[in-house]
C-alpha cells in the first residue's frame, strides 16, 4: 500500500503583510514607509513566486499621497 505525499506546508512569506502595510501607510500617513514596505513586498513576492500586485499598489498609493501632498502645499 502506498501513501500519498504529505500536504505542502503553507508558505511562510510575508508578501501580503508587507503589501497591505505599504498600501495603508502609503495612503494614510507617510509615503516613504509605503515605498519601503512596497519594496519588501516586491522582494518577498519574487522569492515566493507570487504576483507582485500588492507591491505595485503600495507604490501607487505612496505616489498618490506624495502628489496630493505636493498639491496641498503648493495651494497654501
């Protein structure tokens, strides 16, 4: 009697964590932290073989916050 191979262990990557933190911090408070967490999410996604969608969203959120901040300061 042969046994099936054991189930694959869940990946211990932090792609989702870094991506969500990058999006939240990029939108709410400080865009540099969003960029840093976006870079971390991108690196983790490459290592885990996952799509880097959350990293790109973190970059976009940070860029949006930066642009809105520049417009706000210029309009004062």
